[in-house]
């Protein structure tokens, strides 16, 4: 079986590919990775010498290249996306091009070439903000940032290709991921790497924004359950089951790095900053048997240890994008 995975030189996609390559199952797929290698993607995240892995550098908006690769694929798992909210606020064009037009290019090609399951990996941010309770999959979408609006648009496109054309589309919406190999512009690796270098960490507003935290390995487990057991045309929330305010998360990271609160610098809050995300992932639990396996405190400790031991991975990336406030 041939599997096309887009965006797999990045954080989550590369973890997903490594998970599949570690499998000794007789039906383990041959994987083709398509990645543009933007600032957030690096070949260091991939086992390039593995016999079941092929890497292709390219853009998901390149219709000719995408058509060639989907014609050789039995299934597609689509991770490729511009994903940093702050960058989307500064300029939304790349987010619309990659997340919307790129997804449409992939969907057109998958339909034309008779691809089987097309797993579209999305985010809980498409739901907006929720004061209490948790979002079920059928909750109306109400994105508040250019990033989340572009992802909501791609979700709707993907589901429309199922309803209009019968394409086997399955959508996942995950909560905030953390773990090794995450590009150091996101809050967890940014805070860890700053603290390891003795630099202060920037905490937005009063730190009261609440997120559900999901280890990247648990997320990848959920994505593959959707690929192998999910139903066409369905959306599956994938959560971690641990909600924390950003201030609480900061406290855990300070403890794990042996730092004090004098290393925290409160900064002006992000524009349109959603107060709270919370997904109801009972559907994935009931239908697919999904269960997160990583407890947050130990998962963060392991993540800190990984960044402490792998400076040669993250220091060049951090220099590339300008230091401590990426």
C-alpha cells in the first residue's frame, strides 16, 4: 500500500511517518513524503535512508507534481499547512494559499486519480472560543484568526468533496500538540529553549487563556486510527484530556527547567486571542478506541529532556528565524 503524506518534514507529520516506519506489520505502507521545506520543515526530522520512505520536495499548490504523486498513492494523509497564529496576523496570504488553495489542489487530484481515504488534519481552533463545556464535532465553526479561518475553509472544502463527489474524506481536529521536534516558535519549545539559554519567556496578557494539551505521539495514534478505522465524511476530535491556563503551563515548564517566575516577561496580549479551547473527543474514543497515553507532567519533562539533549537540532532553527521571540 502506498501512502502519500504531505507536510511530513514538520513536527506532527514527521512523528506520524516515524511511527509508521517503526511498524513491523506485513501490511506497513510505503510512504511518500511531499514537503516544501519552508522555515518550519527540516530533513533532520526524517529517516531518509529507510527503505519504505521516499522524499519529494515540492509545493502542494503545484498541480502537476501533486497529480503525479496522487496517481501513485492509495491513500493521502494531509498535514501540510501554515500553522502559526502570530504569523497569520502579520500576513494572511501564505495561509490562504497553502491551507486553502493547496488543500483544494490535493482534493482535485485525489478525486481525479481515485485515491481511497483522504485524511485531512485540522485543528480545534476552527471552532473559535468556548467559555464552558467542550465542542462536539458538529459544533458550528467560528474561527477568529486568519490561521484558523484558513483551516476552517479547508475543512469545509474537504467535506464538500465528500458530499459532492463521494471522495472518502475524513477530517481530524486536534488540540494543542507538544513533544520533540516541534519548531521553536510555538509556546512549549519556545519557552523550553529560552529557559535552557537563560532567557526570559514571553507570556501573553495575564496568562489566563486555556488550552487542552496533547502529546504528538497520541495525536499521531489518533490520526492513524481515523485513517484505518474512521468513516468517510466524518469529523473526529482528538484531544489530550488535560486543560491548563497558559500561566499554569508556564509554571510546569519553569519547574521542569529549574527556573523561577522572575524568568517570565508579561507581554501585550495577542490580537483576537481565543480564551479557551476544549474538544469533546468521545466520538474517537467510542468509535475508534482512541485513548491518549501520555500524562502531561511526565510528557513535558521528557520533552524538556529532549530539547536539552538536542541543541544541535533546534539552535540552527532558532537562529534562522531571529532568536528568542520567534
